[in-house]
C-alpha cells in the first residue's frame, strides 16, 4: 500500500465507521444466540435484555424432542454432502474434457453449457417438478440431489483451472501408455486441489442454504431439509420466538464453522469468479 | 490426435446428460407449458393440457397482482442495487486505506452475513423488527424516534426487506472491489497528487475508472440476483401486507405451487427470463459504449 503516513484523526474515523458496520453485521447473530438461551419471561420484556440472566437449554431440547429437528438436520447433511461430492466430481470430469480433449464441436458444446448460466433457475422450476413427478422422485434424496449436480459454473470454473495445467505433463503420461482415466486420477486431480477445494466449499454452502428447490421437492415432513423445517417452525410456532432462534442457530452455525476453516478458499474463489468478465 | 469417443462419453457424458434432463429440456418445456392451460388436472396426465396460444401472456398483462409484483421487484432492485454498490465500495475503500490492524477482522465480519442461510436469518430479522419487543424499535426509542410496525405496514415492509437484502449482499461485493483496489498502481495517485488533484478528484478520475470491470460485474450479477427476489419476502411477509412485497418469483411460486396454474406460472417465468436477458444485454452494450 501507500507509504505515506495516514493522519491519526483519519485512522480514528475509519475505525469508527468500520466498527459501526461490524455492529450492524454482528448484532443479529448475537441477538439470535442470546434469545435462543432465554426463558419466555426474559423474551417478552422491555427494554430488551442483552444476555439471559437464567440461561436455559430448554429451547434446544424442545427443538429436537417435540419439533424433531434431527431428521431435517440429517437430511440436510446427506443432501449437502452427496450433492457437493457429485457436483465437484462431475465438474472436474467435464472441466477436464473441455480443457484437454480434442474433438469436433467441443467449443460449441462448451458454449451451450455456458449459455445455460443466462437462464434463471425459476425457469426450470415447474418442468423439473413435473419431470421428477413422472419419475416418482418427489420426496426422495435423488430428487433433492440430482437436479442440481450438473452446474455450468462448476464446469466453467474447473475448465479454466485445468486449462492452465501444461499439456507436456499429459503428453508425457500418454507416451507411457496412460489413458485418460489414469491421467485424470494421477495428474489432473492432484494438481487441481486448490480449485477443487474452492468449488467444494462453494457447492457445500450453496447446497446447505438451498431453499426453493427443497421447498418444492420435499413436501413430506420426513424429507424436509433445515431451511424448509425452519420456515415451517416459523409458521407453526409463531409465538415461540426462542424456539425459532435455536432453530436458526442450528441452521447457521455449521456454515460459519466451515467458513472459518475455509476462508482463504472462499476469498480466492470469489476473485476467480470475478475474472469471468 | 483426437480423443477416443469412449473417453469423451465417460468424462463429458454424465454432466451433459444431467444438464440435458434437468436444465436444457426443462427450458424448452417451460416455453411449451407457458402456451398451455396446464393445471392441476394435467399433472398426472399431461394430455389434459390444451394449447391456448398467448392467452396466459394476455392474461398476465391485465393481472393487477402481476403488475404489482413487477413494480415491487423493480422497486427493490432500484433501491437495493445502488445501496449495495455504495456500501460495498465504501467499506472496500475504508479497508484499503485505514484499518491496518483489524483489516481481516472487519473483512470477515462484513462477509459473514452473505454465507448465512437467508431463511434462518430472516427469522431472526423478523424478531429484530418486532414492533413491541424488537431491538430496532428499542434502539430508535433511545433517540426518541417512534418505532414502526415494520413488516405489517405496507409503507415499511419493502424497505425492511431491502435492508435485509443489502445487509446480506455487501460482503462478497466488497471483496471484489477490494481486490480491484489493490490492483491500482500507487504511482497513479502520486502523480495526481503532484498535479494538485484532491481526494474526491482522485476517486472520480482514478479509482472509479480503474474499478470499471468490477463495477460492471457487480451490477450485472446484482440485477440478475435481485430480480429473483424470493426468500426474503417469503419468510418476512409472505408477500403482504396488501401485496406490497409480492415479488415476481414469489408470484410465480404462488401461481405454480399453491394454485397449480403451471401454464400461467410458466408464463411468469418466461417474462422474468426476458427481463433478465434484456437488462443484461443493455448493461453489456453500455459497457462497450463506455470503452
């Protein structure tokens, strides 16, 4: 950055504004956690109490016992993990194909894949619902997972990365008689680790937070994912604020944990996605 | 040397097959369904849907709630987009300039809202905006400002939703701007200073032009994203009060999955797609013009 010294008063001003922004970003989280440990008599009081005087775990117990939040939690883990794994693998394989294979029509095919990025997801909502219905896949894990696993962005992202792997490495392996599958496993995948990690994080966060699809595909209580479950809890237990807050906490906290461990991949991925232009 | 067909099929096949079944065919189907009267009777036997030409689009044209949804969505877009860009850019500039000690801490905390689940955090916002026990009205009360019925007042419901949308959108855009700012060479500013340009002039003539690629990318993505506004109004207001927060996608969802008017809902989807295409094309054209 610039070498010139920044005057103290300006430094102070910058910090005050940033600290105010921090408060605005952090208070909803703090308020959610604080409320989730409160008894009803500490919730409906004015002025609000920042920290519960008699913290309680009752809300969390009720959440798992009465509302049965365990099932959507399990569903979400199954769906998010499986769809992330499948999506990253399919993206890496197709990305490798588009980056290094030689065949006629490759560029056109790739353009077709990119063109689907222009189409908003809502456009396919009703047809995919009808297709899943006719395949009897509504309210199944397959129905929750499959429609999202082939992502144009993922293929594009992996292709860009794999293109930068030198052809010489691949040609040398080919001389030794290695076939595409072996090259993919032993050369492409190990060298693409940073891109794979970034895509994994992005897909996982996306799958975990996904709402509109599961809302439509999972209408049976047993197949609810966490976001659907929390929207139902809000509707059914409108008065039980603490219950809602503990539910929100359960939905939000895994992603925050993932984020803390994977910050650098997220930031790298964002700057890569900005390079598209 | 050409790649063997079997390898092409193994590596590209699975992804392209799933894309065909779940994206490409559905896009075509969506266009088809939009010119039929596809409804609940046709779900289990598609033959029950009749071709009705552009009747759905004609009906949309005189559908008051649809116009309301269009208006609301553009209202959200027109207010939320500049706010998002201004705040993201402001925080990026502040982070880039001053805060050296706590830079990563502030960066992290501004980014966090964007990865949290919209549905879950909307539940928290509803609680913060609670007219009687909510933190916001308490806070305003400290300054003697009267609290509002944020989510049940048609005047305030949309601004409340916009606040949540902007709160969530600042982080990633700020990071994009920050990356752009770090690529601007220092000598540009030094030269400008020698020429006597003040801070504001430096910002206008060096920073903004240098950030043009980021500004274009951010605005295109924001337009696409904000036109698809759904989760926030679904959770906070269900489109109410008096349809004051009904968005295009929420209306599509209502028509499709409450009333099973799939033909009509598909027409809404086609219109949304058309709007997104048109606005993106305009933005791209503007960019070429600027260069």
